[in-house]
C-alpha cells in the first residue's frame, strides 16, 4: 500500500517508544513475567487517533503489529519479539446502560472497573476471577466465569466490537453491521485488528454466596469425591472449582495456607433477585456442609455478599508474577480420573505447581448459543489448569516437565480441545476450533487484514496455516 503524503508525514511524526524509555517499559509490561515482550517499539494508545497513528508509523517502517491490554495472556500467545506492540488503554471509562442491560467497555479496561460500574444497577457481567484481568482479551478468548454455568461461555455476552483495521479504518461489528466479523471475533483466536471497545450484555444479580474454603491436602481424596458428587447435580446458579495449592510463604498468602499443600473449593452461587437468596444459600450449604463434615477448614471465606465479592473469591495475585503452566479440557471425573489427578498433583506427588485446578463446567457452558460466536460452548465436563512460578529451586524446566507429566496422567480423559482464555503456554497443545471453523475464520481475517499485519496475534492452533 502506498501512503498519501499527508498520512506518511503523520506516520513519520508518530512516536514509537524504543527499548529503554519509560514509555516503552510501560507499554511492553506483561502480567506473566515468564513471558516478557521484547518488541522493537512499544506504545500505549489511549485514543483511536493514537492507535491509527501508531499503525501508520509501523506501516511506514514495514513492521508487523502486536496488540495487548493488560498482558495477562503473554504466556499463551506467540512471543512478542520484534515489530511494534500496541498496549490499548482507551479513554472514556465503562458506560452502563441499565435499561438495556449492556455496558460499553473501552479496550484496556479491567473486570474490576466493569464490576464497579455495573453493581450499583444490580447488574453483573460474566467476568473472570481477578479484578485486574483485561476485559477484551478474556472475552474474545472465550471466558470461563464463576457465573458460567448460568451464563455460558463469556464470549457469548459480546454484543458488538469496535475495531481498527490495519489500514486505519474504524469498523463496528454487531448483529446488523458485519455479523460475520462479530462471529469470528468471539473465540476466533485474534489477528483481526486493534479492538478499541466492546459492548457486552449484563444480567441481574442481587446477592452472591461466594468465597473459598481450605483444608489440609491430607483430606484431598474424600473432599474431591464429595465435591464431584455434588457437582454432578449442582444447580446452574452455582459454578465452582477445586484446587490443590502449594503456596509459598510470601506477602499476601495467609500463613496457614503456606504451611503445606492445601485443597481449596471456591466459586459463586448466584441469587439474581432478592427472593432467590434462600435458594442460593441452600445450594451453597449443599456443597459445603458435606465438605465441612469431612474436616474443619483451615480457612473459610464463603459468605453471602454483593457482586464485587466474586472478584475476591479466587485470591489471585494482583501484581505481575512469572508462571509456567498448562490447560486441558476433560470428559469427566470418575474415580480413575480423580486418582490420576491426585497422583500427579496431590500430596506426595512432588509437584512443583503452585496451583492445580479443576473447574466445574456443564450447565450453560455446554449449550450452543443461537447468536453466539465461533466458540460458543464446550462439551467438556471439567477444565484443568495448572501453573507455578519458577522461584528458588523450582526451575522453568522442572515446571515444564511436570506439566508434561500431568498431561500424560490425564490423557485418557483429555478431549483434545482447549479454551483460549485458559491456556497457559504457547508451546502447549491448543485447539478450540474444528477445520471448517478455522477456514471460515481465516477468510474473515483475510478480508480484514489482507497483508497479514496482525498474523503474530493469532493464537496457536487457530489458523489453518499454523
């Protein structure tokens, strides 16, 4: 493409901060410190005009473009080496329309900002488990929420996407304007352009029973069995996870949880209206009472609270950390699967993983959405995620070797599919689309980005050329 002279002058005058400058370090920062970004230039864009200028400057220098918001998915995507990295932190804030039950969210906004904006209206979103996670990357990568058995895959909540193409054109994709692009964006694996905002659907929430209960991992076997038996008939208002945790004695970790491996059951039980609170309490008690009868928890934070409390249930770290991990989707959780899981990550396994999680799926997760995106459901019964930081004697190699061991142990129940927002490592097997879906998404990418400027942003396994 030959740029007009006035556009070329604008491009050449645009600032693309180089390594060593404060602006570069801010823009290139990632949450997973084990997957640092090393672009040739990195810039934080706060307006559509700034994003367009950065794209034109990159084009004038013949450089490919990568995009991120908070950098939480740094370890799951191809390494950012070379090219220009755009960190999107678009101004304007989250705007909620309580009558329509929607929110417009600028790229770079976090789930904490969305929850704070929606809660005063008695509304919530299908958000992630940590306040600092970026909204756009999480949603377009699928999204598995603690509300998910009620709402389904979080990408289905996206009503519209505002996008800047490689040529600087502003595009809006919704049900009326370019529905094919909206379909491909929701779970297609990225590589379409610079997303500048999304519009999402919200749902009513009055109160939530949420939190986490922690026991010594010595009780893991009966606790896992009881949790699994409850999960088999759990109401859709409840979404939970079970975690085996080996937490280091660092600030922010309660000492009682750093004294040895623990098992945690956390999650959320939704009361959409005030008159549903008794049923939410009963559902939570049906889960927790049998677990508490097995052994007294070391720590128990489950309580009836407001929607903001769901962001605290998982106790995810707020500050950037290095970690290495893996993700699988499992068909079921019978006795043999439970034995394999505990044998690989439980007490006495020698696991260096800080956290090994089984997330309850089913319910609305399993139902295709009539107006959903290319990734609109999952047939898996559980999601596995495991990760750990390479601290002290624990090395990257040791973590990678143990991830492979867990994958081998769980292989008989592995569906072979993944959900992009749960993937921990770019080198791990990733597949969330079939061949027909991949080809269809590739055709949309070719239309939006015919020169392949954003090819590096495509998730591994999400294009027929990978």
